[in-house]
C-alpha cells in the first residue's frame, strides 16, 4: 500500500510503497556519493558534469556541502521509513 511521505527540503510529498522507498534510497545514496566525489575533487577551475550533460554553472563548495547535508538527512528519513514499513 502506498503512503505519502515528505522528504526534508522538498516541497511536494511523494507517494511510495516499500519498493518505491528502496529505489528512492538507492538513488539518493548514488547522488550523495556523486556529491561527495565532487566535493573531494572540486577546485576553482572545475565545472560539474553529471546526469544529463555538462553544467556551465560553477558550483561553490558551500552549495556542494549543503547538498551533501540535505541528502544525508533525506537518506536517514528514508531508512527510518523503510524500517517502519
């Protein structure tokens, strides 16, 4: 049975069942890994290329750190929801 969940720092709730939550968790963990990799390799001349192509906007380290914090909190929420499911 699907239920509505609200993730930290996202405006719209998601409707998900157990399998959906597991898939979402895997996606969020992959995103976190990507941001952590970027954080380790980021320098003043580097631009981020992920997903759908080349990003022409340089990401400040603060933005990357904020995204890592957000994803970490979201992953913890999803893991808690999976435990309760």
